[in-house]
C-alpha cells in the first residue's frame, strides 16, 4: 500500500511538471505559455503577424516585450471568441477553396503555391491554420467594422485641400472660339493689321462666327473658330488671362501669344472639379478608409475588452 502511494505521488508530480502554465483567460479562451513561444516563431515569418493589431507599433516591438506580446495575444483571443460567438467559424472546405482561388489569381497550381509557401518558411499545416484564422478574422472585421465605415467624396476633398493648401475645390472650365492671325503670313505687323480690321468689323456688330470663317488663319480651323473646352491651367496663359473676366458671349481685344494674334470669344463657362483632385481621389479615400479602420478597430477592441472576462495570472 505504501509502495502504491509513493508511485502515485511520483506520477502526480511528473504530471504537474508537464501541465502548461495558463498566463491568461479571455472569456473561455486560454493564453498559454506555449502561445508566447508560438508567437516568437510567427514574428520571424512573413505575414503571420496581424499588423492591424499593433496599431502604431512595429512587429519588432513584439520580439522582447512580454507585456506587448500578452496584449497582442489577448486581442487575438478576443477576436477568436467573437468569431465563435457570431458563428463565423469556417470549414476546411472553405480553406481549400481559398487556396484554389489564390493559386488561380497567381497563375500557379496548388502544388506550386504550397512550394512558394514552404519557401517562406511555412509548412502547409501552419499555413492552413493561419489562412483559416485570416478568413474568419476578415469576416468578423467586415461584419463589425468595415461595413459601417463611410468615406465620402467630400471627406477626400477636405483631406486633399488640407494637404494641398494652394489647390481649390473647383476650377473654371471654359469653352472658347477664336479668330487667329498668323505672323508667318507677311510678318507680325501685317498680321496685327488684319486683326485690327477684323476687330473693327466685330465692334461694328458683325457676327463673330462669320468673321472667323472669313478671317481666321488657324490651320486647324473648325466651325465658328471653336477651340473646344479647357480647364484653368490647361491652355495658353495669355488667352486664359484675357478671358478670365469675360461674361459668356463677350470677346477680347487682340491677344498676342507665342503663336500669333487672337480675338477670343468666351462661349461657355462653368465650375468643375479640379482634375488633380479627381486623379488622386480614390487613393485619398483608400488612405482615409485605412486610417478610419485602425481607429475603429482600436475602439472596438477596447470596448470588447471591457465587456470580456479577462484574468491575467502574472
């Protein structure tokens, strides 16, 4: 009997040595000492650390900071707990489907994709586990945060004006016609005299379009002398300056440019969005969306921490 008791005590002692330390309990999720070791392994492998959970810190900040590691693991456990609560857990078939889609998007076979993954230091089992968690986390973020974010064009415009203070929210778009007098035909003085003659007829009440048909020396002449439309900053600065204060259907005096002499008619004018902003709008909206997501994720995690049962044993 004594011998049996001693054997039992030795067995219990050995069992106690292999029981792993529970560092924290998050709802029903355990943070074990082995999670810290596993986290250290993940830090050294590309893409296995979710940088959105680091906020303003870097991946390197996790390497030797146990408190930061614990906070990161607690946030991961909160996410896992929410995935289960909202029934967002995915099956192995869903993971298989994702791998097939990834291979197709990258124009490689599934076998080639797994070889690429191995080359990055990951074995298929841990990659599948990582991919499963990523899909679940993405579904959770879409449901809880991303679907509620709204970035309007106005938000992007305000950001654009903030970072480009010399820009304007809108610019003028002009439609113009001209009568052109070419100095290459008889010299500058003769071209100027032809322009004065045409201007005199215009001031006497003759029709601009008829005069353009009669006098214009534009080799690309179009009906009525139309030059089409252009936005502020896109056309000859001398002409833009000359028409800047005109009302629609008014004409300029004789305008000299590097090309020759012009009499210009403003046929239309409207405000339009700055094309420089239009070219950058989607990129600005993406930046604002990312920044908004990080803020909302931080607030969401903080609220979930307050709602959760978290016990730390160290």
